[in-house]
């Protein structure tokens, strides 16, 4: 259980640091921490590990969690960039994707707004999916 907590602490720290510094720096710091923790754990037998050597040698899971998040940040797997909303003031054509249960006089729904390609753009237009609260 303690190792899982340390792993989560490392992942959370790397996610927060990834917003402030480049992900490569977070990965380098996590790697350095992992090497330091691993070398202290390998060099010092368990009974003689006391004080600061024991504390640092337990930081392996922190380094692993931080390293995994840093790799994710480097690969930019956070998601696709947001799609720009449709141009103009409307009206737009939309298709109802799903409808939720009635909530008083309204009903939640998911709409797929059919986009039109701006003049001179290459490729098909991207549809935009939005949540809406419709009157019922």
C-alpha cells in the first residue's frame, strides 16, 4: 500500500510540474531520482539502511510514477487540441446524438453540429459535439 501511495505522489508531482517546466526536465529529474534510489538500495544492505539513506531508497516508486507521467507528457497523449467552434452567428444544422431523461421541463442531449468547411481549407470539415439542455 505504501508503494502505491508513493507512486501516486510521484505521478501527481510530475503532472503539476509538467505545467511549469518542460516534460524533458521532469523526466530527467525522475530518472535521476530513480537512479539515486536504486543505487542506495543496491549498495546498502537492509539492516544498515538508516536515516537519510533509508528515506531516499524508498523513493523508487515516486520516481517511477513521475517518470511514467513525464513520458506521457513528452508523447503528448493528453488528447486532441480543442476544435474551433463553427464560424458565424448561425443557424447551424445539428444531429441529435443522444437524449437523456427528462429533468423537470428540460431534457439533456448531445448534439453533433455539422460543420461546413471554410473557403480555401483543405480536407473535410470537423464536426463539433456539444452538450445541450433542451426544453421539453
